[in-house]
């Protein structure tokens, strides 16, 4: 189901996944100097950041809320699954399949607009700082594309589990919790992201 700007709290498995990710990143976070913490203003991202802040012994206010990091707005598609979209809004669905970067569903933003707002945000970041970002899967894929120089097609092909984190810079490194860490926190797998 597409959430976009709609919000819902993390599931119990989602909370467990955040705990596993937080434990996995703890050494990276505590040893990096200097660093800046960022978060999407959507509630599910703020809940994730609050859990991470607790794990890393940081006050929650350490995370700066930035609207550029919010998930893409899918307008009238929000709350629907892919097959529902195809059945209820076939013309918009077909247009999106034909041009996923520039098609616009009713009340939504295009993927190009999401890219532009993230690119503008990234170009103003201080290069000498580790930027810890809590955002959404669509934004993460675009951020990966910005840093790696990936084409739009390559960004559309990015797939990663919900529990993956990325260290972005001159090179890209994916950081994943081990099976033992996932098991210790009672996670039901790595999790799957949705992106259209």
C-alpha cells in the first residue's frame, strides 16, 4: 500500500527492525565526528528517529526535521495497492508506467519534483560532516542516485530491504544487520520496501 504523506505508526516488527538497525549503526555513529542528524517530518520517520536517539543516547531534538526529506506525495493513490490503482485509475496508472518520472497522479508530486527538492537539499550540506538521515525508501533511492550519479532508470531499479542503511559519498556502502542481530530483536526478516 502506498503511504506517501499519509501516516501510520510503526508496526511492532517495524520497531524491532529499527532496534536492529540502531544497534548495527551504533559504532559508526558514536565514532564519527562531526555529525548532523536529519529527519523527515512525517510521523513514522520521527518515531524511527526517536527510537534511534534513545539507542544512541541522544536527545530527540538532535534530529532536525526537514520537509525536503518527506516521502513523495502520491495524491489520490495514497492508501491504495498497485492492483487497486490499476483498476480504479487506469489512465493515470498507464501514464505512470509510460513515464514514471514526469507523470502526475491527481493531487501528487512527480518523481522529478522529489529529485529536485532532494538535490537542492544535498547541495547545501556541509561536506566535512557525517549526515545521518532518517527518511523514506523513495527518498533514499533518489539520494543514492544523487551521490552515485545513477541514471533515472538505475534509480528505478534500486531495491534494498527496509533494514538496510547506506553510507554515501565517493563510494556507496550498504550496511545491514546480521541475521543474529535481527533474531535478537525478534525481527520477521529484513523487510520489503515499495516503490513505483
